C-alpha cells in the first residue's frame, strides 16, 4: 500500500517505507521520502516535514535552469534542512525531464543507449533517458544515494514530477535494500495514481508547461515496462543495479548504510 504524504503544496510525496523485501518484511517508514517539486510547500507542509517527520536532507535532482527559473523553495530557509543539488542533466525538454519528450527518431542510440538494442519505440525513448542519467552523471547518482542513506534524520529526494529522475534513484535505493523487483516497479508506477494532479500543478509553471504540452497527457504516465526494461538491461550488462553501482564507486559500506536505513 502506497504511503502518501498529504501536502498542500506537492501532490506526489510518499514514503519509501512499506515496500516488500525479498527475504520477508517491508522497508522502514520515516527514513526516505520521494516527491515532486517542493517550490509550493506551505508553512503547514514545512511544519509536517521538518517538525513531525524530522526531514533533514533534501536531494534536488533538477537541472540548474530549473532551480534558477523556479527560484528558492521554502525549505531552503529552514536551518535544520541541508540541501544537496545533484543534477542529472539528461533533460528531454527545454529545461526538464518532466517527461523524456524527445521524439524517438531524434534519439542518438550510440550516445544514449550504448548497450541496448536499437529498437526506436516508446520503451527505448523513456529508458534511454534513464540510462542517460547513469552515463552522464554517475557521480551525482552515487552521491544522491549516499545522501539518502544518511542517518541523521529523514531524507527526501525529488525532481519536478517526482517520476523519472526520482523514480530511478528510488529504484536503485530499493534494489540495494533488497526489495523485490515487483515492489520496486509498483513504487515507480504509483506516481500514475496522481498523474493528473502532477500535470495540473506543473502546467501552472512557465518552466514546465511547454514540455508537458508537447505530448498527450497519457504519454507522461509511468509504465511498468519502462522500469522493467531499465532493470533488465542492468542485469544483463552489469549483473544488476548493484553491479553498475559498484563499477562507479559504490562500496560495501555504502550498501550497508542503505540497508540499515531502509531495513533496521
């Protein structure tokens, strides 16, 4: 069951707790949260996140143009909260990856998907951008995961919609923690339950409106096969997500910290 965090100024906030683990049990609640853009948080939202939920770290995966155009959010004025801007850079639109919206014919397969087949379909279009995060900003991916695993209060990871960039980071965190693949995919797909609200909210911003309106609303939906393909290629080429992480500097101590964060 999805653990939604009901906020007035964000619509896709939820807890990574309650996700099924492969060896039984579920991930711990109150440790790592995920969300859409935090620019519209109200004072009541801030009180809930910082006061009740003990939020201490925010991992912002948005691009520098996004952050500049949207301006500082209310949590940047809270001294208890430390901000970590770790852009993944592989945006599909002018400023964002609210949806990876480059047309299939425009994908440079050799650059975006060096290890995948060249089937230019919807699945490749979306997962191509996911692999772009790993290719373009591996150090940011690793640093974001390390920040999410810190144990001095809760951490929250977000982008614009809380779907693509955030979805990839949360999938990797849950994989390290030992969640089942079915549960990891279900967490990714859960964003679809709030998709209309997410699109309505982002269309109110000049930063995101153009990219969103360039495709039909249904094209923005997270589909299970996108993340399944992403994980399957990592399995085939790296022995799984943990293999890719290890190849890019992730250590046994890092894994232990993430497992402690989400399991103990």
